[in-house]
């Protein structure tokens, strides 16, 4: 039997938010726009637009974390804070082994099931 | 006129591993010590209000409503009791709320008890539980923890100001020297700069946790409780107490962005700066008046950054003061004479109360031999919640 639902599977993504009243970009989603005080309605999404956070980023700082718990099949994980070209910033994992502050990286989003509960989407900057 | 609120009783368990015990029992033990110290064990129903500080007993101990449990086992019913939760700054928040309760006139005597038992879980589970205070979608789900943010912050600080891993190790040596003399500290041993940094085997003893932070740059996972009795110094109930009160001169608190990445400059801890400014303003003093401080060194890099944000040192210069020994017990501005979170330990809900217990004991002149700050007038504590998104500063005075 063919599971046709697989054709609906979309690549995982993480969304940024744009306030259509003033144009300000946000991540993660606020309830009130910091620039114009417009309210976001999480149900209707009216007057707000979402867009996938993707593309080139600059690495602002990073760390290599050791002693991971069971569930992680790696010796360490690298994390960093990055800035997208649109000025938004995000925290996420790094997919390079020798990071340097200031280096240019690209954005990938993958599904993670290491922690208990439903799988979640995580950034991997590489 | 602001209320004159004094501290007339302190209690503290030996921090460490209390995982075999019930959380409410551990808290009640420290609270009973505080009542005894205040001389009102038998008159405990004179307490008008109990505030309990705890971060996550629901997860750590599978136990909730600990305030109700605590008053009952201390035979204090029907005294009102509530829980105050503000992450790892719960303790100082409870002291702040107690101050507000007294200043409002709703209470004249308040018992504050902070406690946490974290070691019923494994070390990682405890780290994971603490990490639930991060932004769920944008931080926690990524696999980030508090040590991760400590590491990323440390890298920024060290790159910008030239602070080295050896400087961080010097703070650990100083904190352990102090903690080894503190009967309540989790880690009672000292360490040398040779063993944790200079020696060729140091990187094995002192391995990386979240680069550039190592084990000796990070606080242990600790259980424990601390308690205070606060009184309105101008109420008739003040006459109940024999010991001279240590006055709470200033209280300030502030918040910052939940996500660290949303701070314009991720090296600035605005909530610390603003909390400090508010506390100074209320006390009518400035950083130069502070005799010693208990700063929230969950990661030793935070001892540096907090000491700059509250104005003890210029930005990027605090580690130079550490090199010169200025922050040791006998230095010009002792920092973390208790051993700090690094050595004394960090039972998250207890820490803010424990810091104030240390302020009181130092100002009374009753700490253990060898770690008494000389003739202190003002002590300051900074209790740091989240990764700096909710901070409470308290200044105590010996009048
Ligand atoms: Zn807007």
C-alpha cells in the first residue's frame, strides 16, 4: 500500500513574522509589535505575515556543549547566535566543526526528536 | 517615607545533596532555624505572612503547593502562605514581595523561605528542567541550556575585553577558598590555580562544559534551603525581637528580553544594571558605598559581568581587579564571601534568600573565622533569573 500522505510532506521550516501595519520583522512571534504596537492575533494572523527564516547568516557567538544526555548520539553539540541578512537574529545549532565568530553560514532547518515529546524544528547553521 | 524593614532572623541548611529528604521538610528546617534565630519559635503565630520561593518543585520533586505543606508541618496555621516563582531569582523576588507586604501595611512580620531539591533527578535532567525557563520555540527546542548561553556570553566577553580562561579559573579559586570556610557551602574543598588551569593535566581535571566555560566555571547542582524573618522596624511587633535588625535599604528589580538573541548588544545585561540602579536609588547610596557583594555566579563569567553592570568596575575591567585580588575576602571589594553559587551551590529557589542570609551574617559580624569582611556597612546581592531576563538586587545595611 502506498501512503499518499508522504506527498504532502513539506521541508521543515521556522517562521519569522512581519507586522503589515509598519513592516517590522520579528522572531520569535511577539503579541505586540515593538515598533508600532499593533496586536498579533495568533488565531487569524490578520495584518501579520509569516515567512520562512532562511538564507545566509553571520555567526555572532558560539559554544561547544559537552556531556550530552542519552538520546543524543554525538559527543558534543555546537550552538550559536546568528544574524540574518534582514537583521533578525536567532539561536540554533551549528553544523560546522570549527566555528569562528563573524563567519558566514547558511541556514538549514531539520526535525529533532532528541527531547521527549513531539519532534520540533531546529535551526542548523552550516 | 519608605518603610523601615529589618531582618531579625536567618536560617540555612548545609547545601549539597538532600535528595533523600522531602522538600517541605528541608525548607521547614531552615525556616525553623530562622524562627529560633529571631527568638520567636514559640510565638511563631505572630508571623503575619509566609512567602515560599521555589522554582520548579513540580518537576524536580513531583510536588506542588509547597507553601501550604510548609506552614502545616511548622504548626503555623492559619498564617497565610503563598509561593513566589521567578526562576532562579525566586528567592530575591520573595524577599522583595515580603518587603512590599510590610511596606503596604498588610503584614508586620514575614517569614521568607527559599528552597529547591534538584538532585532527585540526574544532573542532565536538572539542567534540562532549568532550561524550561528559556523560550520554548526559539531556544529550548533548539537543545539550548543555560550553560550554552553562559558559554556564548563568555566567548563574547573574552573576545571583546581580553579576559582569559585563567582569569575565570582565578574566580573559581577565590570562590572555593571562601566556600571552604562556609559551614553551609556545598563544596567544602579548595582548589589551586595550578590544578585547574596551569598544570598540564588541568584540562582533564577541569574539562569543558560549554566552551569556553569549564567545570570550574560552572556551579554544581545543589539541594538546600534558606530562610529569613523580616519585620516592620516601626511596628509594635518589633519589640518581639532581641537581635538588632539588619535593615533592607534598597530593593530593585527589572526584566529584559526573553530571548537572548533579541538584545541589541547581547553582552549588556540591562536588567542587572536597572535593578542595581533602583536599589541604589532607594538606599540613597552608590556602588562606592558597598562593602561586599553576593553576585549570581552560576557561571563565573557572570560574576564579572554583574560586577560591572552594578557599577563596581568599568566595563571590561573587572577581571583585572580579580587578577589583583581586589575581590577576595581581604581585598578592597570582597565578592561572594560565601563562596557564591560556584562553591556554596545553587538550589535555584533558595539562592536569592541564601544570598541575603550571607549579607545579614556578614553585617552582624557572625560568619566563620577567616571569611569575615572587615567592618562592613552595606552588602549587596544580585539574583539573576533566566539568562538575565529577570533580576533582583537587594542592599542591606548595618545602621
Ligand atoms: Zn508594527
